[in-house]
């Protein structure tokens, strides 16, 4: 799962400016990153805080981009 955004970034880098596919590539990269975040969260929830994941907090599982959009109230609720 982690390799797909990297591969799409490489394709995006080689895509000429003005190509209509650029928007789709950027959206796909962002969507895959969101799926990765969700998968990490599910892994954490499945482990129920056991083992190495016991030290993780929700902030460790959510990308910085998503955390910036979370309200203070939601951040407190998640904690």
C-alpha cells in the first residue's frame, strides 16, 4: 500500500504541465494517503493498544495534513 503514492508521485513528476491527468494523479495520491491513515488506525484498533502500538497515540496514525483540519474539540475527543 505504501508504494502506490510513491509510484504515482513519480508519474506525476514526469507528467507535463497542463496535462488533464495531473489533477487525477494528485487526487489519487491524496486518496491513497487517506486510505493508509485509515489502515494504520484499524491496525491500532485491532491491536487494542498491545505491544509496540501501546505507545502510539491517535496523532501518530493521522497525517499532518489531516490533523491540521481537525478542530480542537475533535482533537480532545480523540485523545
